C-alpha cells in the first residue's frame, strides 16, 4: 500500500495542458446578457434618469436647447457615475467569487496536489474524502468505505455506498462525500457533467435581498410615491398661475428631482461590495453581502479549539502503555518495543492517506520508529469511519498471506466502554488521562481486535477490543490568541468554546490563554438532557462545551439565537455544517476547513487566523457607521433642497421658482460622490471596538435615527430661506437672489460633509482623519461654485449673477452657521458621556 497515492501517477503536466485545450475548463456557463447591458437596462428604469430625460425633451420643445443639452449631458454624467459605481461593486463581487472557488485534490505527476476545482481536466485522478464536495463527474478506481450524499441530484437524503467493483461506480459534481475516501478518474467537467446538463435552472436564481436593503428600498419607494403626489400638486399650482402646461411641468419636475434620494441604494451597494473587497485584501472572504451587514452586530463567537485557538500543529508528545502502567515521552526515535507497538497500532487505526494533523503525526512517528515499514505490504479491506458518541474509528488491513490488523482509536471513553478492562485498569487509565489532559494534551485511546471471516459486525462497537494504551498530542496555543480574546471581550463580544475534545484538555488550554470562564464546562451528552429553558440559562453561564457532536452544537446556536444574540460560529469539519448554516455568521477555515464547511459558511478565513475575525467585526462596524453617516447626510441635504424649491412657490414669494432643473441636478451631482466616495473611504473611529455590539434590529429608518438629520435639514433650510429674504429685503433681482441662496446651500453642504464625519467627535478631531478624498471632492466643489458665479458663460447659463465680497461672505457664513450648531450638540454629548460606551 503506497501511503500517498496508491501507486496512481495521474496526468503529467503536458497531458493536463492538452486536456484543457481539448475539453475546456471545469466551470458551468449559461447564456447571460453582458454586465454592461444589464447595467444600462437598470439605469433606464431609474426614476431620476426618466425625469431628466422628460425634462430635457421639454426644454427642446419650448425652445431652450441649452438647458436641454445640459440635462442630456447630465443624463450621460449620472449614467457614467452609476456605471462606474456598478462596475466597482461587480468587480469586487467577481473577485469574491474567484477567491471562494472550491479547492480539490488531484494526483498529477505521481504527487497529490491541491488545485482550484475549475482547473480540473478530463482524465485527472481526483481524490475525494469525507467532507469534500465533488467538483466533477468521475469513475471510481480506488475507494475505502466510501459513501456519497447525492440528495442535490436525486432528492434522496441517505448516503449511497460506492466502489470500483460495483455497478454504481460513478461520482457526480455537486454531491458530497459522506464517509471514506476514493480516487476517481474525471470523465466530465463543466456543462457536460450531470449537474451541468440540468443546471439551466441556476439562471433563474435571484440573490436574496438583505434586511437593510429591503428597508432602504421601502424608504426610497415611499419617497418616490411622496414625490409623485407633490409633483402633481406643484404642477397644478403652476398651471393654475401660468396656464402653461410645459412650463409648469418643468417646474414640477424640478421638485420631483429634489425629492428622489436615488443616492441611497447606490451608496448601500457600493459600501457593501467594496467593504467585502477590502476584507478580501485582509484575508477574509465574504461569500454573501448580507454578512457584511451582520458582522458589526456579532455578540457571541462560538469557536472550536483545535486549529483556531491552537496552532493545529499536532506533535506526538506522550504515550501511556497500559500493560506497564507507565507514561513515556514520545521521543523522535522510539526504541522501546511496547512504545513502538502502541504507535504502530495507532497508525493502522488512522487513514492510509492522512489529512488530520494527529494522524499525520502518527504516520510520521511510525516512519521514524525502529521497526520495518509494513505499510506497502497491507491493503485496507474494511473501514468503520469516525462515529459514535464519543467518537471512534476502526480499520481492518490484510496482507497477501492473510494476516490481519484490526486497529481502533478514538475518545478514551469510547474504547473503555467496549474493552474488557478490570476496575484497577480503568483507574490506571483514568489517572493517566487526568495527568496528561491537565497539561493540555489531547488524548486518544488505542485498541486492537481479532476477527476472522468477512461477516463483519454491523458497528465497530461490536468488536471485542483489547485496550492497549493512550497516545497524547500537544497542540500549542497560537501566539496571538490571548490578545484576540481580549479584543473580543473589549468589544462586548462573548466567546464560547465548542469542541470535540475532553473537558480537562480544553480547560487547561483555556486557562493558559486567559479565556473567561475556563472553570465551567459542559459535555454534549449533558447538554442534550436539558430542556430548552434550562439550556437558555446554561448558554449564558457556561463558556466551554466539550465532547460536542452536530445535534448538540446546533442546540447551542439555536439557544443563543433564541436569546436574540447575533451568533458567529467557527468550524472546519463535516459535522460543523449544520451549526455553520444555522449561525448568523458561519466562519470556515480556509486551510484546514472541509469543502462542506466552506459551503455552509458565509465567511472564510484564508489563513485560519481568528484575529481576522476581530478585523472582520471592526470592518462590519465601520461599514455600518459610514453607511449610516452617508444616508443621514443625504437626508439632511435633501430637505433644504426640497423646501427651498417648494416654499417660495407655496407661499407665493416674489421669485417662486428660485431653482430650475439645472440647479437641482448640479446639487445632485455633488451629493452623489460625497456620500458614495467620501464616506465609504472614512477610517474607523478610535472607540469603535470599545462599544457594545449594535442590536441587529436597529434600523436607519426610525424617528430616533432620523431625528438628527431632519433637524439638520430644517436648520439649513432656515438658513437658505433667510438668505432669500435678506436678498429680497436688499432689493436684489432674481439672479442675484438665486446666487446667494445657491452659495449658502453649497457652503452648508461642504461643512455638513465635514461635521457629519462623526456624530460624537469634534470637527477639530475628524479633520485629522486620513481620507484624501475629502479634500479632493470639496476642492472640486469649491472650484465649480467659483466658476458658476464668476465665469460669465456659466453664470449666464445658470441664471446667476456675480456676488460682491460682502454678500459672498454673508451667504457662506449663513450656510456654515446653519451646520456649526451641531458641534455644540456633539460637545454636550461628550460632556454627558465622555467614555462613549
């Protein structure tokens, strides 16, 4: 028996290249319209684009081609900005898809290598094992106790056993390995697989909208409906006064433009997609945009121990030989016969192609022992996969002369329960376990059985095992894990350990890393005996859960969710799938995680580093805070635009139509980049990770959240209208009045951008935040305003007039004063709540 690949050489590099040229790549492709066409279609349905188009046409009809051309240009500009933002979002999501591409193992050039599943070719020797998703169709050439869940194709939930000697020796893309291992020759890839041929239904699958996205859409829909009613009312008022249908229609459309907050959905998509892309660059793959929205609310993180809190670098550290009642150090080269025999038996109980770190350590220890390597002489004839509560596994090997090895290993409790140990021996074993577990070692028991014939027992527990001893592994804690835990605790996030290891080992590691609540543990069996009410109490007070299995893990997640916690769950194995799926944020490990775990998870840590979860939570909080600022800014600045357009008309002031569509669309073009570019790029505030998690039920769109924005908007409106009345009082004409009001509004917009960068810290603090885009956008805005006022062709086109220095300063001053009051509000807030917790 070859340890690595069962003497299968696989394709050579040249054969892989030839196969790829002949048959293509392993990816499902369906007929879809181009992204550009999809984006253009979406733009054509946008209310703002429709309004601009209608208004532009009316200007051409009534003999104002200049205004018509300007609005037509505005359509192109709005479309360009939208397409640019859409492209950024789509490119980010495409990169996400690429990084979340499943991996698979193949034998090429006689070596097992890991590749992306889309790099598979016809003829590849594909290695699939328990926990992997099958990436292509193939014919089995070698297998051990191999079964597959084919429910995605057949609807049948029970696993199907397959073997190269059976009629059913095919595996199919999209199915998952339930147990064992197989090597198959790939026979079909991409659209030629069985899944690909029926996969047209995938074209109709739509991405589900997130709760916040639905709230935003409902808010925008309400504003559109409100805008429609106001539009009809204003059209009627203007028509009643002028009896000019088209002119009154243009004035009504001006107000409709000012009401539509089309920047909000654009901002949401941009923030989420670019946030996910920023996480990719940090080694965090977010598979679904809704995860970005949820991250900032995470209140509990359930983590496994091995490979998450520890290095997952198992080394064989201790051996307990029952016959001698002795604990021995596992040296690099074993010379004691009893120690060699225990390691030999533990190796035979492991997978022939080891992928678990403990099994790799056992194979390595066996290779370095003084005894001859017997592995090439034996073939596996039967296998009992890891199962039971507590779990164990058993392998049967036989050589050409008929000699058998039946080896078992697993949780000590599992083997003790089915071995004929005396009371004294049980005490000796228990004492050895206690000593080794207290030092943080992970302990497995090893046993041997004798069995003739082929009528194997239905379960491995039916064997009469001879208990041989214990093997103990040491997996050191990660160097940064204590700091990671402290970061979670400071952020108000609870951490719970859910592991298959025993209580003593877990508690020892937990104590070593400064884990809160290391002295309280509960086993999976104990947990399953609790009622739901009792469990709800326990998940609050207990932080370490040991000897866990899928049903128990799922109960913990559901109990925490029932208490309205937002639950993040880390996992890497097949058994973690249900809990990962049930958690609000399922986190799979990129290196040691099985494909089943990665498929079930919504987030993948590429480097298996839990510190990245601290980064992800911080990023989630930052994105939510910045999106909130952007939306509040949009609402704050829309209110004065709407009321400045509407109030003079409704009250019958001397210049009722102070702004025309060209003025409103110019303001819209300033607001779009401000909210989607400046605020998206804002850094995280210093105390973000010192605050408690945001309740997930919190929404932007309630009075408590919107009150500040509404008040800001009304005060800015008061400033613009006061500027209007002052200009009239001074005897200014319509053009001069319009220029003063417009300047006041632009000044308020600029200062609002700066002031709203934080709703707690002062402008003098936030002005030092690193965001070069702030000054770029503000600089462009000031330059454009100067050109509109003082460059004659533009001044005439926009119906403006040059302002003298005093009126310019007055307009800017009023605009700034209308916003600066908020700094007093923030100062009072800091006085009342200096810790900001």
